[in-house]
C-alpha cells in the first residue's frame, strides 16, 4: 500500500474525537471521502468513510486499542492505493499490502504490528528491464514499454500507466533498475518507472468487456464436466464449515489454468491461513514443475487482524488482478471468505449507527458485493491485448443456510454456483458439491470450446449424465418409500448407472497423486466408459438378461478405479472393451 505522498495543498491535521473499535471520528480534518489518513500518535492507517460538517469518520485498518481522543490525525490527501510493479508475485501481504516477511523482520511477528509502513513492492531490489519499443516510437496509455522476468514463470510487462498521457519515446534503455528508477522518457515530459500506483476502489480502465467463451479449466471433474466457469467468469462456493470450501479453493489455486493466481484470505481463522502461507511456498506448479508461488500473490488477512482491513484486502486483491490482466494474462482471484468481509461491513455499519438492512447487514451490502464481482471479466485491454479476471468467492453461511443475505445477494450476481453440501461431506463424498443445486450459466457459451477441444459430443454426453442424475433423484424418493427391489428392472439399472456417475465420476480425491487433477479429456473418457456400461446394460436388459446378472459383471467395479488410473487412456480402452464383451456374453 502506498505511503502518503506529500501533496501541495496544505492540510490541517485533525484531532481524534472518539474511538469505537475500528471506527474513529476526528474533528477539524480537511479530508475527502476515501482519503487515507494516519490515526493517532502511532499513525495507524485508516480511510475516510463519512464526512459530516466538521466531523470525519474513519475506518482504521489496524488495531485501535489504546488510541484515544485528542491524538492527531494526519490526512495524506490520497485515496487508498496499491503499489504495482515487479515483485508482486511470490509475495505474501497483509490486508493493506504490507509484505508479511518484511513486517516480520521489522516487528519480530507477522501479526502484532501497528503503525508500521512498508512499501508494497521492494524499492531496493533491481530488475532486468528489456525494452520492447524504441526511441521514436509513439506509445499510448497502457502500452507495453518493456519486459522484466519477474519470476521463473511470469514475464512482467512494464506499461505506460493508464492515467498518463503517452507520447513519443525519447529515451529508453535496457539494464538493471529499481522500481523507482526511470526506464523510459516520453516527449510529453512523462518519465516512466516500473512502479505504478492505483486507487483500489477504482476499476482499472479497459476498452471493452467481452463475452467469455473459454473455460477456466480446473481439473476437477464436477466443475469442468457439469458446472464450468469461464475465464473471466464469476463463481461462488457457499458451504457450511467443514464442507470443503478451502480444499476446493486450494485445488483451484493449484490446478486452474490461469496464468496468475491472486489468493485473498479474508478473515478466515489464523491456522487456515497459516496452512496456506506454509503450504503454498512448498508447492510446485503441477504443470510446469516450477514453484507455485512464482505465479501467485497471497493476501492474508486473518480473523485476528482488524476487521476493517478485510475490505481493503478484497480491493487490493482485485486491483492486483486487474494489473496483471492489463498485461494480457488470465488471472484467477480466490476470495476466502466474502462472508467475513460482509461481517466487517456489518460491524462498521452498526458502529456508524446506520439503518440496518436484512440480518443487520448494511443496505449497501448488495451494491458492494456486485461492485466487487463486476470487476471480473474478459477484457479488451486499453493496449489492445486480451486479459481476464475470474473471481471465485467462498461464502460461509452460518449453519449452512443458503437463504441468508450474503449467499442470496452473491447468487444474484455470480454466474456459477457450486453448492457445497454438509450431508455429502458427512458421507465422505468429495468434492461435496451438490449436483442438484449447483449451476453454471456459462455452459452453453463454453460448449463450442469443449466440442472443438475435447469431443464433439461433449454436450450430449454431459446432458445424458445430468438426466441420469435427475432421474436418480426422483427415483430415490420412491426407493425410500417402497425399497429398491420394488422398482422395475430398468429403473434399478438407472440407479446402478447413477451410482457409478456419483462414485466413479463426481467423486474426486484431492489428496490422491493422480486423481487430484483430471484433464478434460479424461473427464470425458471416464463419463464415456460409464455410458458404455449404461448402453450395453440396457441392451442386455432388453434382450431379457436379469438386472442382477448385468450389475455383477466383473469389469463393472473397475469403473471406480478410473480416477486413480495413471495410464487412463489404456485403462479405459480396456475397460470399455471388457464391459462390452462381458455384458454381451450374458445373452
Ligand atoms: P471448509 O473450508 O468448508 O471448512 P475444508 O475445505 O477444510 O472445509 O474441508 C474439510 C475436510 O474435508 C478436509 O480436511 C478434507 O479431509 C475433506 N475434503 C474436502 N474436499 C475434499 C476433496 N476434494 N478430496 C478429499 N477430501 C476432501
């Protein structure tokens, strides 16, 4: 987060009038809405959220205990901004973009600091800059001037900041530079460094938002197969405690085919975030073998950190995502959990004594959530490249009740809904995403991609699976009343097929070396094998073979081993041919 920059306007300092948790009021402060201020003798970072006459209300992003009336408040005159430039990746930040390792060095602890400022990107480190334009070239805002190998996996593009004028390049050279050294000069008089700042509450400009048509492939069968999210799409994962939100988010962070992952841990328990902080740096990007962190930026605001910073961590995350989008990258942002952010809004709102809306959340809850998700999308950037930001928000409804305001308001906005289900989790069906309740509004617009890249009959085969699972759902009601044996044989067979769909296809073990990731081709072939069983079985039934005999063929249980099969192509070829031989052998 940016240090205050002295502006030319002379600003009067204010004085604290009252302190109520994260909400502080000050008098005599010359400020505008959303200005960043430093509060109290320690200079805690805060943001102006209300101005009434001579009284200014500030939400403070740091713990305020011990801060009292009469202490000074200093206005920076600047909105809350992030520092952007090389060095964002492979870094772990707190909620106000202070690198946690730097804080640790300065404070001896990552979580007990106050009033310590650290720049969001390393100002001393040098980077190897290689120009991609020459002197005499004309450049416009957003245009790429040169490149920096930021990490093993990612080339950072140094761009003309969007709020610059642009012009003809008068000087540019390659070399080792710190982020604040000038790498290019323009005839407009503008000097360009690798360091940009951007106000977090303002979406970075783009030329156009386009309709996304490429999936963000997750390697998770139920997602890619039934409820895909687009690159540039939005998804919500609501689920009660213990239902698998975190495992799903981690799986996406590891496996989604995004170039960059921004992981925002917002108000979750410290130990969960610690797990992320400790785990991620150890992990390899399964596709490249390079460290996963080299394409990842982690923002960690745990439940023991001040609540107001939950909001800033969400906005910081999305702004960093947009910055990489501007370079032409596909970025996936995961926010775990947006409910904790909403709770922070509720707390601040109640301290402000605003008129409460549903369940005490402020009336602007829906607007804030939609403002955040609106920043996702597939964009034509101002420099002509195409980039995307996909946003996946976890929601933690108390008691798993999806009718509560945060879940409901989120559902009105996002286009993919992965409903986690406590019953499935209890039955150890993982990922415990409920296939009856979940949906994806991207299915149709993504179908052409699956048809071109995976299989021509992808939509039909998927529809067959959906119909079979629907039918199972209806049949289950009857089974509960009269028992399975009372059903006609064809319905018994449908139940058997549906069981394989659930157990062999929808279940996927995140902790199994092979099963953890399933490429779309394998997802399709696995489904195809179950359909082979289905088609052969129904033919046999029609020929008069009793259903028990069909169910009992030796090859059938091998369907359950497809997920963990390493040489899946061969495994499935053989299985399909054995299923056909054995079932046909019955008549
Ligand atoms: P939440 O974040 O919703 O509280 P977690 O993501 O921590 O829940 O999941 C709880 C537990 O469920 C995990 O520790 C793990 O044992 C199990 N689990 C969840 N998803 C999977 C999965 N895809 N594969 C295997 N186990 C899973």
